[in-house]
C-alpha cells in the first residue's frame, strides 16, 4: 500500500474528532506511505458560501498548515447515507436524474472493518468480502460491467436502470431527487432484500 486518503470535513468531524484523523495521518507518514491526502466534501461547489463550506475551509487550512506532505482534495457532497435525511433540503430536487455513473471505470478498491470490499468510493455496493475470500481473488474476478448493480449504473441511463428494477418490485419513486447519488441510494435501500450479499453493510443504509 502506497496511498491513503482520509475524509476530513465538517460532516465527518461531527462524529470523528479531527485529532484522531491527525494521529492516523502522522502514523501513515511515519511508516512510509508515499501519498497521503484528505478528501473534503463541500455542500455544492467549494466557492459557494455556506456554513458547511466555511467550516471546511478552516479544517483544510489547519490540515495544510500542520501536514505539509498532505494533499487536500475538494469534491461536492454526494447525497447518500445520512445526507439523504439531513442535507437533501439544501438541494434543488430534480425529478429523475438521468446521467450515468462514471467513477467505477477506475481501478480503486476499499475495505471496511467487516471485510466488505467496495469498488471505488461508493460504499454500500459490495464486490465481495475479504473475510470469506482473498482480496486478490475478489479483485481478479471482478468485472464492473457484469456486476448486477454496478453494471446497471454504468450503462446508458445510469441509476434509472435500477429505478426500473425497483419499480417492478413495488418501489414508489419520490417526487424529486437531489442528484443521481440520491436516486441510486434510495433505490438501493429498497432493493437490499433482493441483493443481500451485495448491498452491504447494513449501517450504510437507513
């Protein structure tokens, strides 16, 4: 392992003290990990002034000042998990977002404490469990186009493909969604009983 990233923003620090993250970053540097970066999620573009983004700037400045070796990466908040219930009110709700998801085309993988393996940065869509099979086996056999959930998201129509499956199984669409992640998350939450070993872990979903 030569790269490690930490989520550092006002949303994560509500639950994880910044000092804990700092200790982990220092430890990563001391053991020789080459690339260390933080990911800050802003509510809308980072140049939009709101309470969340202002606090994010302060946190990013503190990290940059204390850890010169760290690269700070800014991104826009994706509406999923707790954000669905707590932050979607800050967004204009689109009826049905139609753009497909492109992040799965890059070879990046994550493992959570329970062994669930995710492709890219999308928690809640598993490609295997490292406590049951070796990581090399899981990654070696993975094909994002053939995955029953990811394959639908990366195809033309994006999360709408999952929406159609969910509607056939009794899902009732909302009047609007904040973004494609909101649509995808809401539909996946409904589909969990139909894909029990893929739409995991349970704590990702409300």
